């Protein structure tokens, strides 16, 4: 197997010894739909316990960490505020 392909597979699977490389979280359509439903339902800034619950639920649909949930809500709220100002 070519080294570039092997490195890419290691990064995607989370294994390997790649130092200093991070892969960007790309939410699945199911994860996005659930997050947007929660946001429309009034959840704007989830606390640590809520983030943990949401992460556990969304992990059944793909790779996700608590920080992804936290930053998704933070970014979504900021973009909504920005849209309303225009």
C-alpha cells in the first residue's frame, strides 16, 4: 500500500502516530438534523451534562466529541445573530 494512502487511512481511523495532525469533524446528515432540531426547540447553550448526553446520542451516527457539540452550538448561535443584524 502506498504511504500516502496508509497515512490517510490511519488518520481516518484515528490510529497511527501522526504528530500534530488533526482531522476536521464533518457531521453526518443525521447528526446535523438532530442538532438543528434541538436548536429550533430552544436549546442555545447546553451545559456540560447536556453536551455529554447529546454527544452520546449522536455518536451512534458517527464520530463526534463533546467539543464538537459545544462549538456547533456556539457557531450556530453566532451565525444566527449575524444573519439577524443584516
